[in-house]
C-alpha cells in the first residue's frame, strides 16, 4: 500500500484564495501526425490493448488522469449549465414584448428599431474613410426595394469553385428567389430578411437537403423530414437558403479540415485553415457570397472560424436558441448561432432565430430576449459604466504577440472613446476547465454517435475523427461525473468575477496555422489547444460570447477580440461589439477571395465600392 497514489483534495470553491492562484500555461502534449503516418497512428489508437496503453499515457502526460481520477472534487455535479438570477441590462429593447406568440417577424421588427438609421450612401465613403466595407442585410434589402436588383439575379451562376457547400440545388435556390422577387414586386416583403441569402452548416436540418455533418453517410441513417426550428424561423422571414455549408466532420475539430468534400481555404490566405468546425459558414460570409450564415458552437466552432476569417461570430447563451433539428440536439455545450459580416446583421438574424425550447423554458427560465438600442445618438453612453475583466497572463498567452497587442489596443480605444474601465481579474483552474470541457463534449458526442460507430461506420469516418473517438472511448463514467463537479466549481469562479465586471475580454484565438494534409487529414492537438484556449468557458458554462474583427497581424491575417458576457447578457456584449466594430471599421481589409455580389448584379448601383 506504500506505493499507492495519494489523491489530491480540492478545497471547496468558496474557500479558494483566488489572489494566490497563479497562471499555469496550457500546452497540449500530443504528436502531430498527418498523411500515411496518421493511418498508422489510428491503427495504434484502435488496437484494443495498445490503444488503451497509448491513451492512458497521453492522458497522463496532459494531466487528464490527475484531474479527473486522482483529485477529490467536493462540489456536487452540474450536468448542464445552471444560472443565477438574471441581471437586468441597461439601454435595451425587449424583443419579446410584441412577441406573445413567438413570431420571428415581430422580433425582427423590434430588432430593426434597435439599429441606427440606414445610410444608403455609406459605401460612397469607402475610399475616403474605409479601405473596405461588406454589404449588409439592409444594403441588400435597399437594393431590392429600390429595384436595383432582385433576389433572382445574384445566384443565376454555378456553384462556387471552393468546396464551400456540401449540398447545393440550383433549382431549389431559384424557386426560393423567384418567390421572394415576386413579394418585392408586389411591395409585400415579409421582413428585412426577405431575399437574404444564407448558408446552413451541415449539422443543421434544412429542407430539401440531407444533413451529413460533414460525413459521406449520415443521410443513410437519419432522414431530414422538416427544417430545424432555427431554420424554420428564418425561412418564415423570407431568408433564402443556398445550401449546406462544409464543416469539420461531425464538428470534431477546429481547423475545418475535411478530406470527404475538400477543405475550405481561408479567404484571406489560401494557405491557411478557416478554423472550424463551422468552416464553410465562415468562409461563405467572409468571401461575400452571403451576409450571414448559421453555425453551431460546442467548443468555439462559430467564434474560431469567425476570428480567423475576419467576420463576426456570436455564441448565444445555452438555452437561448432551440436545438431541435440539429445533430447536436440534447447536448449541454453546443448551441446554434449566427455568423455575419457585421454586428447589425448578427442582431437581425439572432432576433429571428432565437427562442428557447419548451423544456429549456421550464428548466432554465430564460428572461425575455433583449437587444441593445443602437438607434439613439447616445447609444454608447451606457459603456461609461461598463467594466471589462482582463486576466493579463492568460490574455497574453498567445503564439504571436501581434494578437494580444492588437486586442490591448482596442481595449485602450474603448477606454479613451467611451470610458470603459478594464479591470484585472483572475480566473483559477483553467487547465481543469479544459479537461472538464473535453470529457463533457467527448462523452456527449460518443453517446450520440456510438450506435453508428459500432454498426460499421467507423471506417467511413476521417482519420482525425477516429483518433478523437479513441480518446473519447477511453473516458469512464467516473471521469464524466468528475467533469461535471468541475463545471459547478468553475461556474462559481466565473460568477464571482461577474460580480465585479460586466464582460470578460480575451483574444478569440491564439495562433494562425497553415494547411495540413488535405487528402487524409491531420491530428495536431497542440495547435487545436491554442485555437481553443479562450473559448471554452462559454461552452462549458453556457455564457454568451462574441468574436469581433479588430485588425490584422504582420502577415495580414485577421485578429478577433472575444467578449464573454453574463448568462442571457447578449445585449451587453452586442453593444460593446458594435462599439468595437465602429472603432475598428477603418482596419478591415478585402479578402483575397471576394465575390462582390451586389455590384455584379447591379445592386451596388448606389455605390462605387469594390
């Protein structure tokens, strides 16, 4: 018994001296393998005895066993996010006051009232004031209403050359566009979203397309009979869905590498990944094909590609959007959320698609959906009382100092222009959070997909996904419960921070990575760890978070700033994001791959831009 491993005991979370907690740099220790070597690696992982030994060694090297098996955690498990009473937000409009029957059209109407007055001439100032501006949803609506173009014109072309879309049906697209065009001709558009083109990530149901989750086979075992709830809400507002966007297979990666359909390249640099897993959604928006898209975010899968592609990505509070009709329905870390080129477009899409599921209305008791009122001249005055929490050692733990320096510069701009105060904070046990998220999302994915995995589909998965399955299968029920004990503990630490600050600020991602093996895929957990470094609290604990482009590094690649809010605090982070967007509008650059849809179709007639 003398050689028995002594179990580490944590003190209860409320007794932790946070000021004494030091930052521990997080480095994932795992081999980077690609191509044929990856095939050998997968064989090793899937071999019963050798695989178990290897995974045990890998988990030991990364502290997973120490945290999940050799530590006594006093907290009671929290199996899904549990939120304290909602803190009311200032300067907001209640989207649901006119929405007694859950009408997306009514919500969009309120969202429109929250936006600044539309300026159709803003693109005339592009060369003078801004190097580049994206077309917004209101630009499209203005072009349609002014008869400068119509929804039937922009996509009378072939499918884009890059592997942006997994499923695409030109006849279905023309049918939707013709119906929208007719409504505009009659002067009866359904909403500002009528005729707006959007892509849907391939793990969200959208008729008449199959949902494959980036695989080649999922449509064979799961039939799409109706739209996902979020898609249905957008469709009734007149949105035109162009097809199913490419993604990292089954959402089990953050690079976007997909050997099945081809890997989407970053529109800003073809030698770079888009990030994932909502890779196609982000690239489609970044290259101008659509002003907005739908993605899902279980481990940064909306925010990471949004950051790397230079667009805006919102991760909503857990339970704010209905997950019915998605492959990740039933999980506790994943949400369906919008990506867009501009914050105002995020607000419009978010207002249309939001609304909790019946079960979440009972268990989470969500407050009414609110949006920041940006229509007033003093729209940013509320920011004077805003406190931003920055954990400097964590904030600066990035591969390139360009990233943290640019994000710091933006915080200083918020202070000098709007009076925001940046407060130093400490967030303990970040390594524990990484492991709690890993065992949570891994166990949930395995529970959902194990029947297919064991029924002959294993060899039809890409190699990096099979590697992840090998890791997930090594977790025990006790590991999962330990992760949920950590979830409650980490919720306490974060909510204590939110008593002092309104928003936690971080860079969105740590590194920029080049493309790996495109034929067989690759496994690079170290890079994935850097990409996911700052995003996990929003998923494990259910907080809302948003990534906003703030500039570029020395290589000309986009940098994103992340704002993490209190539960149900979307309005607060959206207002701050709008302020950041306004401050950084002069630094946006046209991507190397860009489709100027409105100008090509005549809708840019009121603007010489691009």
